[in-house]
C-alpha cells in the first residue's frame, strides 16, 4: 500500500510502512541500507529505523534503478555516483506523471457518474 505523502502528516515512517510502500521485504531495505550510502534512516536508541520523506525518496531512486530498470547493485551504485541528480529528476517527473494520471482517472470516474 502506497504512502500518500500529500495527506500524511507523519515525520517518520516505520520500516514496515516503507516496505509496503515499495512492495518489498523489510530485509531488502536493510540490505540496501548497507549497500547504498544514500539510504540512512534515523535510528532510535533501541535500533528502530525511522524513515523521513527524504529517506523514502532515496529508496525510490534505488528501487527505480534496480527493480524497474533492472540494474545490478554495482550498476546502480555507479549511476548514483555519476548521475544522482539526473536520476532523481527523472524519478520526480515519473511520479508527477503518475499523480496526473490518477487525477485524470478520478475525473473520468466522476464524469461517468454524471451521465
């Protein structure tokens, strides 16, 4: 289940919430945390991870490179070291387009309800 950042007022998200957002296992997030230096969630004294929106954005970049583009971890690491800003911008555009698509579908559903 995706986190709705526009409606959510939370500052921190649990690892379970983030894993559900990306539809991955919690263990994969922990693994990526070790593999990619851009993923650094805050940890409580008890060791509980607390993810901010910025942390989730970093995970989204890794997710896009590894899961959607099919890169190896080494390839994703190299891409991030060279083109992090470019990759981040592309991902933002994709997310914006997905939101627009959802809004258009909602409008279409409302319109069909009027007929």
